[in-house]
C-alpha cells in the first residue's frame, strides 16, 4: 500500500536495549532523571539539536532497566522485567490514532492494533516523544491525563481508559532554538513536566565523546571539540545554532576513514551550519587555524 | 651756477613748476662729461617740449629730467635719443603714461637690451587705449617691468603683455589683478614660463573668468610638483583647456594636490600616463591623477600601469564607464585593483576576520583599524602596531609586506590570532591574588615587604625630620590603599623600574601566548613561525645594547624561537640561563597569566641586580645552554625580594650606568598595554555596576589622571604637551571610550536613582485618538498607573513614487523574495482529512470506517480529503523606531566634500549648481531610517503575495505625555496608494519610548481575531526618552519597562520579535526579550533581506 506511506511517514521504534549505550554525563541529569523516575514525574528535555538528548534517554532506559532487573532478582523471572523505550518522532500529521492505535481489517475480522503510546503505557516503558512541538496541538492534549496523578490514557475508539503500568514514564524533547511562533508548547502542557536543560557538553567531555563515537585519536577529537566550541561562539551572528556534537562526530568519522581533516570539517560542519557566505569564510579560517 | 645764469642759459624752465627746474639742475651736473654742448641742449629741449605739451605734462618732464642720468648710464647716446623719442610719443598720448615710463626706466634699462627700448615702450603703449582704466593698466605695466624682467625674457614679457591685452578686452580689473599676481607667480613657474604663458593665453580664449583663479591656483599648485615635471603639468592643463575642460584652476589645484601626495619620483610616471590618456579621453585625466595616490597605496608602479591600461580599454568602449573607472567609482576598477594588488585591505576582510576573532575568543570582539584607535587618543599612538584594549582588536588598515595575497592574508591572521590570544588566554583577567599554576606565589609577599619598607622609612623619617614631606613610596602606598586600582596596576607597583617590569612582563606573556597558539592552532603554525622568524630581521644589534637591555632583547629573541646566533654578555651567562628556564616554564600548557607575572618577578629580580652598562665587544659570546635543567627558586629569593621591596638597587647603581630604555616592539605582537586595558575593562564594568547597584566609590576623573600618570604604558613624549595635560586628555577620552559617566567630584551623584519624571502624576487622555497606559517601574516593582499618553495619528502622505522606485532599486532582491514568499503558498496547502466531501477518499479513513462498522462502534462517515488552502491565520504588526537617532548616516565616510569654489558668473553658477545637486542626489548618504523605509516597501510587496494581515506603525515621542504613534498601514486597512504615500513620509523624529508603543500595538493586535499574532519591533538602539532613561545612570528603567510591555503582550498571546541594528544590543536585548527572539544586524544594509527571512521563519 504505497499510498499509506504518503502520510504515515513517522517511524515507530520500539526496542529494549541489550547493550549499554555510551553516554557521558555532563551535569546532574542522571540524578535528576532517576529521581524523577522514582516519582514518575514526566520529563521534558530542552536543548539544541544533536546534543545528546536521544542518547541520554536510551542510556537511562537501559540503566533503569538493569536496576529494575537487579532489584527483582528474587522473583527469578528477570527476563520479564524490563524497561522498553518507545521513541516517537513527532510531525504535524501525527493523529491521535497514530499514537493510541486503531482497528485494522484482517480477513473478516477487525483487529485492534495498539499505537506506540498505548504499547508503552501497557508495557510500562519510557515513551520518548521527540520534537514534540512538531505535533499538532490537539495531539499534545492527549497526553495530559497521562502526566498527572491519574496516569491514564483514554482509548476512545475502544471506549476504555488505560491505566499506565508501573514502569511507564513520558519524556518529551523540545528544541527551544529558533522556533516558529506558530509552534510553541502550550503553557498547560509545559507545566506538567520537569524540564532538564541540555546543551553541548564542555570541551573535554565533548572531545571524549567524539573520540569514542567517531573512533579518532585523542588529538583530533579535541581539535574537533575545539572547533565546535569556536563555532558556537558565533551564535547569533548569522548562525541560528552552533555546530552540534552530532556534526562533530560526522566530521570525526570522515577523518577516521581517511578524509583530510580540513576537508572533512568543511563538508560535514561548515556547510551544515550556515548558508551565509562570510560566516562560512570565517569558519573556514577557524578550521584552517585548528587543523593542519 | 647762480640763479641768474641759469635763467639766462635755460630760460624756459621758469615757465614750469619748480620741481622741473630743480630736477634739471641736479641731473645736469650728473650728466656724463662726454656729452657735447649740443647734446645737452637737445636733451634740455626735449624736456621742455615734453613739459609744454599739456597743462600737466610738466610732471612727465620732471620725471624725465630726474631719471635721465641713470638711464644714460646703461646705454649709448644714440639709444638715449631713441628713449627720449619714445617718451615724447607716449607723452603725446598721456603724460601719466610717460611718467610711469620714465620712472621705471632706470630699473628696466638695467635689464633690457637697449635695442628693445622701442618695443618695450610700444608694449605699454598698446595697453593704453585712452581710457582711464587702460591707463592704470599700462602704467602698472611699466612700473612692474623691472620686476617682471628679472623673471622673464623680453620675449616672454611680450607674450605676457599680449595676454594682458587680450584679457583687458574682457576686463581691465582682471588684467590688472593678473599683472599684479605675475610678480608672485613667475618665480614659482621656474623654467616653464612659456608653457605657463601659453596656457594663460589659451585660457583667455576659453574661459577668461577663470584666469585670475588660474594665477592664484598656479601659485599654489606649482610648488607641489617636481620642478622637472612642472612643464608637463602645465601642458596637461593646457590640453585640458583645449579639449573643453571646465574649471581649470580648480582642477589644477586638485590634481596638484593629488600629485603632492605622491613621491616626487612617481610624478613622471603619473604624468606620462596622463599624457597618453589625453589621446583617449582628456576629460578623464584629472580623475586619473586624483585617484593615483589612493591607488599607489595599494599597487606598485608596474601594477599601476596595468590598472591604467585596463582603464584605457574600458574608456575606448565606453567613455562614461572609463571616467567612472578612473574615479574608482566602478566595481570593475575596484576589482582590478584588488586583483592586481598583493596587499590585503582591512575593509575587505573585516567581516570575515571579525567573525573569526569572535569565534576564537568567544566574546563580542570588534575588529577595527589601528587608525581608529589612534584617533581616540587614549594612549595608543602607533598606526602600524596591532593591539587590543580588551574588547576590540585593532589591526593595520592595509597589509602589503609580502609579495602574494596569501602571505599577506596569513600575516593578518597571525596578527589577529595573537591579539585575540590576549583575550582567549586571559591576559587581561590577571588577578593579583589568584594562585599561579606553576610557581610559588611571590606577589603578595613582595607587596608586603614593600609596605613594610615604606612603613619603616616613614618611621625613620619621622624621627629624622618631622617636617619632611611624604616620600615617593608613601604615595605609592596611598595608591595601594585606594579601592580603585586595577590588579595589573597593583602588580606593576611592585617594581621600581616600571618600564623594565612592563617589558619583561610583555615578553613573557607574549611567549606564553605564542606557545599556546602554536599548540592550540597547529593549522597556522607554519606561517606563525615564519612571521616570528621574519620579525628577527628588524631587531637591533644586541651587542650595541647595555646589559639590561641586551638581556631583555635576548629574552625576546628566545620568545621568537631564535636560539642560535644571538650573542650574550659572557659574565651573565648563568643569569641568562636561569631566565631561559623561567621563560620555558611559562610556555607549559597549564600556565596562566599569573604565571607570567610570577615569572616576571623572578626575571626582574635577576635583571635588576645587573647594572645597565655597556659591554665591551670581546665580552660577548654565542651561548650554548643545556636545557635539561628545570628552574628552581634560588635560596636567596627571600633576600632578593627584600631588596626589591626596599627599592634598594637605586643606591647601589654603579657610575656610568645608563637608564633602562624600553625595547623595540615586535610588529606582529604590537602594542601591549595590559594596565590600560584592564583599567578600561574595569571602567566599563563599573559602568554596568552603577546601573545595577553601585558598589564602592566610583573612580573620579582626578584619580584616573593620577593612575594614568603612574603607568609606564603611556609614552607621554610621543604625545605633544605636558604630561599633566596629556594625561588629562587621555583621561577624558578614556572615560568617553568606556562609556562611563564619571562624576567630576564624588558628591554630585546624589539623586542618582530618582526618576526624573517622578514628580507629576497620572495623566488623562484628553483628545480623541489618545490612549493612556501604565508604565512599569522596576525599582518600585510596580506599575506607575496611567503614566503615558500615546497619541495616535495617521502618517502624512507623500509621494507614492517612492514605493515603486524602491522596488526598482531592489529589483533583483524583490524578484527573489517574491518567489520565496510565493513558495510559501503551496507549503500552506495542507491536506485536510476527514471531510464529508473532497478530492478523493482517504484509504486509511475508509478502512477505519469499515472497521468501525464491523466492530459495531459508530462509524465516522467523513473519509474524504482535500488539498485545502489553509487559512494562514497570521496577524503581524510592525513597529518602527523613528527616533532621531535613525537619522544617522550609515556610512559616514562616503560623504565627500567638494572643495572648489562656486563660479562667479551667474550662468555658470547655475550650471555648476545643477550638476552638483544632481551628484548629491545620486550620492546622497543613506540613513538608518531610509533602510527601514525600504524594508517596509519590500515587506509590503512580499506580504501582499501571501495575504497575511499586517499593520505598520512608527513611533517616537518626547516625554511620557507625548508618545507619538503613527499609522502607516492599519491592521484592518487594505493596501492602497495611500499607504504608499505614507511610507514616503516616514522620518526621524524624537526619542524612543518603547514601552507604551508596544502596549498600544499589543492593544491593537488584541482586537484582531487571528490564531497567530506577532509584534515585530525594528529599532536602532535601546529604549530611551526624557525621563525614561537617564543616560549613563538608569538605562535599566527603560529596558525593564520595555521587557514588561513585551511580557504583557505575550500574556495575551502575542509573540514578539526584536530586530535591531545597535551593535551593542546584546547586553540589553537579552534582558528585554528574555524568552522571545531577537536578532542584531551587523550591517544595517542587510535589514530588508533579513527582515523578510525572519518573517518567513517566524510564521511558518
Ligand atoms: N553526553 C553524551 N554522551 C555520549 N554521546 C553523546 C553525548 N552527547 C551527544 N552524544 C553524541 O551525539 C550524537 C547526537 O546526539 P542525539 O542524537 O542524542 O541528539 P539529540 O539531542 O537527540 O538531537 P535532536 O534534537 O536533533 O534529536 C549521539 O549520537 C551521540 O553520539
Ligand atoms: Mg534526537
């Protein structure tokens, strides 16, 4: 059914992590997350693109999952205890059915298929709604009852109210950067969450991350991190956002596979962050100073 | 001879006034003896016949007799007869003329060949036309003949008189003036009088009114030109005259001025090219010459030739383009220069390099030219040395030291990187009390010892001499007690020889920075090292320096990586070894500016113990050091500190020692003034503190002056005038520069936080179309109720043509933007689902519907979809700052002044005026408001394409009861010719009281029914108004009120965005717009384009 992909362009990922994701803490975000999780307080991550929000939530779901298993050793069915992570990338055509679920035809029968949110609610996992401002406003209202003490998800079509399993937690991400005035979180939505602010990690940590993720040597990694820092200094001067950690990692990967560093930075970082010619030239000069 | 015998012998004499007889008698005895009796008689008869001609001709006769003996001395009698004859003839015409002729004869004859007598007389005669004016001219000609002949050959004199004659046809006055000027000008013309005269004669024919100013300007212009080239200059001018050039004197002045700016050896090059240019387009020649000094700044002579040739190519195809080319008012010309030159101009790389520096330093650094810094007169005097004062990096206007562009650019980059390193690696955040990373800290100990020493000397002074005035030390100590002293200053106060300590610190700190740059920026390493290496070329011969200076020089060489080939004084080898070890430590990775300070103390201690004596030639050697050893503080450190603290070395100094003189700076490192920079930073901070909540007493002008006088960084000699005076000037300028408002005396700052408009109360809106709003007082944390009155008016109407001409001017941009905006439209076509009728069925919804039927739940019958033009539901109000400051010119440099005088002749004047006006219209400078207006035009054009609801308002005002609010286009209004007309009339008015204007706009938006409402504020600076922001004291008030107004808007669902062109906007905009967006435009010219981009982004 090709027509389907026309608008069902969202990706649903539902997986539980088997391996510990690599994550380097930058501040007290781990403690905050843990505390919030203990109290089942929903979270909102604020931060620029590519600064590690997604990675962090993956890491936390793994970490908390492991702890859960450890604590429930006695019951001896540790396999059944887990903390799945459901990531939903939001976009403006996302309907409530897409989140909650719908009936499908199967032969003569109609079959109800849970949407990702429902699945997360049932499974007691972490549901990560990425770029939530992209979603329609009426969609965001859907999550309201999930975030207060009721922890309920109304499934209208089936006329039922689903109570979230114990492990369930809702996490939103939100990039406050250059937002369109049309798209802003409603206050009533925003005020239901604990927000954790993210920013690009400080130089040393970022270097460490780049080194690990891109597989470059220490020197190159710290040069890349330095480049990131310098470019971010240019924010508000024609640069909407600075170079993300993700971009630095891209550059690192190119370098690791043999592209000369200046060239690698040029194609993966410089051209990605700005269209402004003179800003590009300035960044070219910065790249040329940092890399041989 | 008795009276009787005279009466007998020369009876006619008695008929005339006495002077005739008297002159005759006295001359008679002076006549040469060789004259025969009959010759004497002839002479006598001649005189008498002169005297008898008319009633007043006896005067001529008197002159005739008086000068005869001396005239006769310079010629044989035969010519003397000719002379008399000529005199007689002249007298026939006019006795006055004859008198002048006789009178000037002795002088003239001594310079004139006798055979020219007749011709000379006839020259005067020709000028005389029987009128009174012509007589004055002719007489004057005779009178000046001796002087003129001392400059001119007789032939030239003839030409000159012909010229005068011609000119006299037009105006006797003018001819007379030129005659008088001749006296001054001919000596200046030198060898080229023929050319000058022929030019003058040519001018009479083409534009006789200019002749006099030609003489005037000739006198000014010629001395400026290489004497060998003056003739070419004059010929060029003449050529111009012949080719219909106008305002020749003005042009001559101008081009001579331009030539004067060039080295004399370039004159022949420029003139030769000018001559060949005449073949193509003579009228372009002056522009060519006038441009040449500017071009020679950038190009070599051969490159200059190439630039010229390209110009000739252009001019052959299109004379107008050629003229623009030679004026350097065409892009082609500029590009040609840029392409030919190897130099790098600051202006061309400013944007890129400024951004580069900002990136590196992570601060709002500005990049500026050193010229600008020198002009500020705050202590920096060199136009060539790059430097920074903590917030701006200053670099030379042009760099042309290497043969290629790449290298010159690289030099620029090295220089900028080094200067930025001061900021990036913290030279100016030196903290006296902060621990260094690599040394044991001695600063505090040394200071203590110093204070102790002062204390002791005070005590002993008191014992010795009760009345003795305070010593130098106690003054320093008073300084120390003052709260107002920068850390850097406190540090330098530790040293007796401030200059020496500053030099040491400079070298050490530069070495630290260079080391850091080389590690952090390996990409520029190669060229950085090359620049370091090249700096060695300009160093003085170390062997000529006395010991201390030699050691400092040696340190400097080491810091430039020169380890070999520098000699050192043999006997100080171990000291130098130590110094090198200390310096090496500073170049380690962890080092801080405090380490440089600690290192400087140690090095100073070592150098101060060495007398500053000349070292004999044989006592030098090229050292070799083993660099294995690491530095350790010596055991006698304690003692050394003690010595330094007491300032003892003074007394121990040996005889014949020289004063320490400062080292020669390294060009790429430039002019490092840590003390001054820190002072400025602190003054800026003080400024900010003051508006927040003052802490400590502010620095007064006098204190500042004193601080400046103590500093070693101000080279007071370089600046003219007394130290006292110049430090006062610096102080004033510094204060201006830091933007501080220092109180003259500490006690006039009372009432600092009293708001000016505190008195008075609520206001009532009286007239219609007035609105009253509250104002937020952040100190009281409350609103001032009904505080401001907004008067809403319709903007006046002007010329609608402005609208279309702006669109024309920006036609490329207009097309592009229009396209972009039109592209927004399909983006807005959203697929609308769940309709009961539409383009097609939605397969998903159909399934769902069927499923619902099967599942038995109530089915949803709406499963059609349609591409629907979703109503873009945006209402936006643009609020334009039309305060007085928007009248500021954008590019002040362009406002060129024309120097030449207006012509006298009314007709010519009108022509002149018209062309001038025309030029001004075209060239007229642009103001901020103009760009704002243009932006509005483009905006309207774009918005009309997408159909958003929009309004445009301007605001200004004076005082809280008078906030003017002008409607250009109301939100509900349709776009019309009226709107076009109103735009034309947008003009700068008064102050900027933003709060009420925002409130009023919000009020308007609130009445509109739209899903998205945006308030777009376009301003050129911070809010300020009478009683709204007392400059320098309470800017905060306005900023807070504005913020509050924006917050209020937000609460009723209006999003705001501020776009400003105030470069210093970051500080307050952050506060003002908190969560909302803002952007600062680096270049106001980007406003139109940027505004549209932002608008798109905001509403998508
Ligand atoms: N603290 C960190 N520890 C480990 N890796 C990190 C960290 N921060 C960023 N990264 C790396 O940066 C990459 C980008 O981060 P991530 O995808 O989480 O960004 P994001 O914040 O979700 O961005 P977006 O808002 O665009 O979705 C990750 O793949 C990871 O490699
Ligand atoms: Mg992500």
